[in-house]
């Protein structure tokens, strides 16, 4: 068994966990983050890309609205390379109640959410595809954020302060001696090795899995309720600003432009297991219908991919145990010292990606107090690596970069303008990475072909680097295509059927993927 020793172990590598490990490291503690998979592979990587202005919650959850409004400005500044300042609109549709708009306006004023009422004509000038029958419109400071870019920025910032980031390390036990946490045990899924990390304190940032992790420490009844929501990426930007329906939060009432696509979302259904998230066809149709309300002709656009994410909601006594739509989006910190008599463990759940930094600050403040130290938070003022001298990115940022090097370097993915140099650099930095790990950081296979062309090129380049032999590369490619298929089959209609058929002919007809040699390694 491999043994490590540190001050603080952070369990969970989503936005909150990455924020916590950064904050802990910046306050001068030794810290290690562990996650059973890649960074941002859970809830953080399965959402619609919205950096909230706070407008969505001014009526339903005023405290969350204020937190979002305040953190929006901070995240835009410290994660400039991950945020596009698109702006946003709240629009009263032709069948939406006008009286809610009055409540919304009062709520925005009361919560401090920046807003401006504009004419419908002005809204249509800004976004010509908007429903022309809209009745009122409000401009807000919504933006879009690349969740993976943000998480890796926070993680690299933490590493600069001495933190260790251990991905693919699944916690199997929280070690305790009576009323004190002593450390954690984990399995390294890349090597199969067991790892023990001794620590003074552990922070559980496991998102929808936080209850399971608390159970490992013999702290039962941590009621984190997974709320499943589906989203669909369309093949281009139907809008260039975030468009919200000005109604009480409901299903399919947000359209978000992210990079080269736009994303419609989302539903909200309680599930028992965050590891098994369905993409029901009826909910897909519901999203496409909802898109028509915001942008007439929405269904004529090409749907690229669908996915489900699980919100880590804390059980709310004000609503039914199954009503995840109306559970609070506020953060919740569980102090296991006062609740369970266990020293050295805190759990955090709830919140929004937009408020990840604030969530991290609040829970680390509690930890510092319990440890008897005086170390203030500094994450609000210091930008992460890559954002210290950079302005917020624009949708054309990769095109500009590609044009500068086009004659010198191969474009591997035309849809997302990913270059060979970017791919080779990340392969050398993370030689055991899967193709999905590469996708999360480089957007490999996230355009209209869904990996039909670029994945084969990436496979060849990985083999040429010498980081993987032919059998392992083949298995990585096979697994990548299998994972892409999960989000393809629910939206197969129109042009995407033709694209999928073409991809199938390439992989089954030309390459005969099902009969290529299989890798002997257990973990690829």
C-alpha cells in the first residue's frame, strides 16, 4: 500500500472540490484532492454552461440570486479564460403571465441583481431569432463558462501552491479513531494500487455522492437528493446571448450559447442513483418543444448531443421529498463535529457552479476556525493561471489562434479548431489520459461529427507519441465512441441521423472496430 501524509484531504474533483483545494492551498495548508474519475466529470461537466446573473432566482430563491450576482463578477475576473461575457435576456413569451414579470422586476431590485428593462424591439435587434410575439424583455449580466476550463484553472492554481491532484483515485474508506478523522483510503484506478492518505482534516465535496462519502465516515442521513436534468446541444449558436423565459423556474426555459453551440435545458427529476442517469425520449421532445417557444424554428436546427446531470440538492423540508425543481439552490455546510460528534470532517452540498468559489470559502472558513487558525481567504483577488493577463474569451478565440498557426500546424478537429500541438502537449502532460479526458480539456469530438473524423486522427497521433501501443489506443477509441453514442441515440433525427450513419460506415465498414485487437490492460 502506498502511503501519503497531508494536512487536508479534499474528496471530490468537481467545481466545489477544485475551489476548496485551491482555497486550502492558498491559505498555506498542505492538501491533496482525490476523485474517483477525472476532474469535472460529474455534475460540473454535465450542465448547460450558464454563469448566472442571479436573475433566475430573484423570485424563487432570493439569497441564491444575490450570491450569484456577486460571484458572477468575481468569476468573470479570476477565470477570464473560461468565461464569455455574452450578456443575457429574460423574455416574457406570448403565453407567459405578465404579472410574473412585475414580481421579477421587484425581486431583481431587492436582491441587487443588475438588470434593465428594454423594449421588445431592442431585444429582437440584439437577438433576431427571438420569438417576435414576446411581450416584455429585461437585459441581465448572464454569461457562459467552460466548466472544465474553470475547474482545471482552479486545480492548476492549487498545484502552484503545493497541492496534489489525484484523479482516478476512488475513496473506499474514511479512517477514524473514535471521534477523530485520521485519513482516507483510496484505490488508484489507473494502477490498481491502494493508497492511504493520513490527514488532520477531510472536506467532503462529493456533490450528489456526498451522502455516500459521509456514510463511509459512519455519518448517516446526509440527505443529498440527486435532481436529474437533461440538456441538448444544438449544432450552432441560435442566439449569442443567454435567453431565459421570464417565468418561475421551469423545464426548458434557458438557451445558452457555449463555444460554437447552444444548449437548451433543463428538466428536474429526483433520482435514486447519480451514477445511472437516463435521457428519456419524452424529455428530449419536451426540450425541443421548449426551444420553439424561445426561438421559433428551433426544431429545424440540428441536435448534436444530449446528456443528463445530477444536481446535488440538499433535502428541503418546505417542499415534497421528490420535488427537486423547487428545492433551494442554496449551499449547505454540514458540521459533523456538532452533528455526529466527529472531529475533522465537513460536508458541503447544494449551491451553483457560479457560486463555487463562495462555497469553497465558506467551508474552508469553518475548517480554519475549528483548527484554531487565523488564515483569511484570498481567492477573490487572485486570478488563476491563464487568466492573470487575459481578457474574457470570445467565441472566435480559437479561430484567431488557428489562423496564426494554420500553415505550421495540423488541425485535428475542424469543428472545434483543435490543433495537433494542443493534443500532443496534453498527451505528454497526461500520458494515461483517456480520449474523454482529452475531450473535457480540448473539446475533442464535441462538434457536429461527434468524433467521426477527429477521433481517428487523435488515435493515430497518440500512438505516434509512444504513450500508448496500438491495442491500448484502439481500446481508448472504442470506449470513446461508446460514450459518444450514449448522447446520440436519444436525438437521432434529421441531419444527425445521416451524420451518425456516415460515422458508423467509417468505424464499422472501413475500420471494422468490433474486430480490432483488444487491450490486455484492465484500465484504459
